[in-house]
């Protein structure tokens, strides 16, 4: 059974701070890792994909992957109230077209 | 603009009624998926299809049916056998290439309620 674990939160950070969201996965054969943002009442929106160990930066977002430790994280720099949402981690395994989703971490950025 | 269109946005079902949720994509993606999301919960896979005229049950297929007659379309029918249909339904699609490491893209969702 492939599992993807996220702390449900809520994670509360002040505006301007760095928000750090973490995700661990059980399948060592996992090859692709995705972060989605889901605003309340809306559908998930892809914000980051990462495939190799290390960091990948896109604007205020940085995804970090450590396959040896089986975790992937998302850092949001200069957090804004508009970043308040649930962040879903999804993990894909080569040969399977069904990613495994975590249940999401709720982020609240307060002014 | 390419994307995934789900309709209707809101749907109400009467007791004993079947209802069909539409999902159309113009991304030329091979694989399509239906998820159910309950308040405060994660995504649960209902059905998925990797190619036309073929589909597979997901984790919670009971009370649901699908068809995949065209690459662009993957409608979901919520039958009267599904006793607790109230949820947010999400359709997704994914490009299938030499490797499967592609992200899914989601439609805007359909919110289904019981009358």
C-alpha cells in the first residue's frame, strides 16, 4: 500500500515569513513528486513538479526532494494571506498512471 | 486555451435518480480520472481510463459508472445505488508518455447535493 503522509495542520505563519510544508512517502520506487494548491471550494492547481534530488525554485516557491529519506517539502517565501489554502502532495511511481495523494496541509497566513 | 471543462458546476439529485457529470478535455491527454472529495478529506479515486474504450475501477467505484467513447470525454454517472453522493467531484487528465511521470491537471469540479 503506497502511502503519502502530510501533517493536516493548520500551519499558521505570519505574513512575510517562510512557510514550510512537508510530505513523506512510503514507496522507494517513487519517481515524480507534485505540489498542488487548493483554495477552499476550488479544485487543486499544480504549482510545482520535482523529479530529482535537491531543490527546485519557481518564484517564491521552492520544492525540496530527498529520495534517500523519502520526503519532499515545499517552502513558500514571503508568505502572503493569498497563500492561505490547502497544499496537496502527490507522488507518482514509474509504470503507474495513478499518483498517490496526501490528505493535504492547511496553511493560514495571517497579516 | 487548453483545459478541462466540468459541467454542471452544481447539481442536485433526487432520491432514486441517476445523474451524469460531464468532463471534457482538449489537452489531448490519454488518461482521465474521476475523484471524489468530501469536506476536510483527501481525494478518493472513483474510476480512471488510460485509453479510449477502456476504464478501471478505483478505490470507491460502487454506485458509480463511467464510459470513455471519445478521447476527450469521460462522463461519470452517479447511480441511485450510491447512497451518500453528496461531495465535490473532480475530473483530472494526464499526458501518457514514455514515462508516466506527468502531473494530473484538474477541472473546476462539480458539487453534487441530495435534494
